C-alpha cells in the first residue's frame, strides 16, 4: 500500500524542456537591449561631457561678471593642450573650465576651437565659439 501512495518528486523531462525553451526565447528577445547598452553608454558619456563643457563656459562667464562687471567674457580657450592631442591622464582637455578635466581618449582636440568625439562607430565634431560661448556640433544628435 505504501508504494501506491508514494509520490515521485521532481520535474518531468517535458517540463524541463519547456522551461528551457521559454528561457531561451526570453534571452533572444532581450539580447538586442544588451548589445545596445555600450552604444547608449558612449552617447551618455558624450552628452555628459558636452553638458559639463557648456556649464563650465557659463560659470566662467558668471564668475567674470561678478569679478569685473558687465558685459562679462567667455573663456578664450577651453584648455592649454596642444592641437591634435587625444585626451589622456597626461593631457586632459577642457582644463580651463573644469576642475576635473576630461581624460577619456574618445575626445580629441583638433585645434583651438574644434574637438571631436569618437564612440568607435561615429565621430562628432564640436566647435567652441569664444565670442558667444557656444559649444555645438552640427552632426551630433
């Protein structure tokens, strides 16, 4: 009588196959989101630096307004790094307007007012205009 009432514990083979199949489908559906994460991270990094540069330029002018009065000036240059230099710990860029300049090698100073950002697939050029304090790119989103 004990053998008849004894229940087998565990999962059947078909239940295990179904669970593995469902997990496989979920993994395939989520895979594009994981691949896109690095691209999103690069774009977020670029956007953060651009925002910091614009804020640094504005703070530079605000500081000049407080110290010297109107009209206030924008920084003539954003850093003292040589033209054609990629950002690195030994050659950080945007040092004239940031307490912690950029050392990310994705950024390069092309010349006195032009900078590029490369995320590995695209390169965006930014132009700093000292007369107006703008830091813009015609190609970046």
